[in-house]
C-alpha cells in the first residue's frame, strides 16, 4: 500500500526547499504527500526576502482536518518559525502513532534565519517527540549551544549529545565538513552507523535537508527499518544532487533534481 506522508513546513515559492521540495521527494520515493503549511516566504535561489508565519489556529485546523479523515503513516516536520507554532504542532501530534522525522530548520542556505533564536528552547522540547532528527552541523551547534563541529570526532560527540536530548535517533549530517566525502552519522540507542557518500561539486544544493528528511519519512512510513530507510534516502539525495546540473533554475543555490530517475527512465 502506498504510504500517506504528512509534511509540516514552510512554503518555498522557488520550489527547491520547504513544502514544495517535500512533496516532490515524497512522491519520488513512492509516497502520497500531504502538507500543513506553517509559513509563507518570498525566496529564490539567492536568498529569503520575506517571511510570514501562519496563524496557529489555522495550523491546528489543518492538522485536525487531516487527522479526522486520512490515515497518516509518517510525518516530516521542517520549518516551524517560532515557539507558538512549535507548541501548536506538538499538540497536534498528541495521540498519533506513526514515525516522526524532525528536520530542525533554523537557517536557510543563504544564511537567512528561519527560526527565531528565542524559539530554540521550544524546539529542544519537541525533540523527545521525534523518532529521528536530521540536523546539519550548524543546526546541531545551535541546538546544543556550542561551537560547530569541524572534525568527525567532534561530530560524533555532538550526535551523542543530541541523543541525550531524547529523540529516539539522530542523523547528524556532515556535509559542512571539509574533504572528498560527505559523511552522515546515525546514532540510536542500540547502534552507531556512519554513512559516506562522495562529495559532488555543484552549487545546486538548495533544499537538500528538506529532501533527505522527506525521503526518510517516506521509507519509514512504508515500513522500512531506520538503517535501511536512511541508506535509501541518502542514496536518493546523492543521485538528486548528481542530477542537479541538468536543471537551470536561478542564479544562486539551485535545487536538486527530485525526479532524476523518472527522466532517466524515459530517455
């Protein structure tokens, strides 16, 4: 059965990140995508020009509407914006029995902050509700209140420190490290798994975090064990990045190619 995957995140009108990227990634990985929008933005491949957070009452109504009618097999959470939205989403998750993947979106690719600094404490309070969190190194440092990791050993220490904040598992993404490989580290209560992929030379990396977390949620919703779901999602993202230069979208950090496999199959 095709899994129903709910993404709770902000909108990116350029289509590279946020809700738009989530829907593409969920669909490309075999899921049926649903969405609850938390924020509207004006952004393109060069940066974020404006952000308008959605009313918490409307966010709650969106979640309730879906819960009342549709089976939800997994949830991906992205941009939440402020503490009030975080609390609203936490209330909406109560009683739902499905995997929750939390991508702690804090800063856009161009450096624009997408989560108020005052809301970081509230976001830490949401971590125990997550089956998996997928921070990059700057986001991990923000959550832990420490300097960004610059080595694999520091990355490992921070992944375990994040686990101590009580999500069930942590996938710490090491794309900001230097080197030919892009290492990710999956840490659960039972195991530690390092996943490497060759670093791909491209500027088209807009929305990689959104894409990975959505693909992961889709495979978890389909019943895959976490290590297998992580491998599948990372392989999908690597291929989407490798195919990104076939697109011509904007003059800044362009999007990855979410539907690379479909276009390859049709040629």
